[in-house]
C-alpha cells in the first residue's frame, strides 16, 4: 500500500497544483552539489516527478539570492538538509536551515561524511550574535531529528538515493494528510 501511495503522489500533486517546489535541498555546494545533492535532485525530479529546489538548478543570473531561496523554503513542504564536513562554515547553509526549522517544515537530515556530534556553529567574528543563536538552535533541532547517515567511501550510493527519496516521499504524504486533516477541523 505504501508503494502504491508513493507512486500516486506525483500525479496527485500535479493535478492539485501547489507550491513552486515540494522539496527544498539545503546543502553545502562545495561538498555535495556534484554528488549526493545533485543526484537526489535528479532522482526526485526526473524519476519521481517531485518539484525540488536546488540552487544551481532553480536559480538564474539576476535572481536575488536571499529572496529566491527564502521563497523556495517558505513554499516547500519538506526540506532535505545534507550535512557535510564544511556545512557549518557557510552562512547561507545555516540561514536556510534556520528558516526551514523556524517555519516548521519537515526536514530529512542526511549526514554525509560527518557525524551529528561534529556539527557546530562557529563564531568567526563576522556573524551577528542573534544569527549565531538562531543557527545553533536550528542545528541542534536538526541533529535531534531522525536522519540518514552515509560514508561516501564505503556506502552504497543507490541505497542512499533510494532511502532518501523514500523518506522524502513519506514526509510529503504525511504533510498532505496533515493538511487534509487540518482543513476538516476548520
């Protein structure tokens, strides 16, 4: 039954319309754009038919960075946070994660070549204290969310893509059901 529901979801979503993107992929491009983030985007969009947002695929010259990314996050139903060794070095990654968490989006964490305990917000002296606090709260929240772990040297790539895609699809289905339930309660 679960598999049939996953196959029906893209068709249902196309018929009912909806946000610009269903899934926002938050990642550190230097670590993951050419592997896990790019592959997951391709699998979700080409093979499953989900509208995913990946900055390199959805933005064009002239787009205002924060405006475009913030809209993608606020419009999405589910976020995927691909944590990698240099993730916390990026203001943009942490900003996106904070916005996902603050807007109560479902987030599927993928710990790519990094353990949750290794992820820490670093104060390099250029980030305002209020942002550092937002980022630290969001990071702790994400680290305490059940996710997937992957070792790029020893892991099975097809298994990672399958598991990540299934996790995204199940979360999309749950969001859809929650919205239906909320409408009935009004």
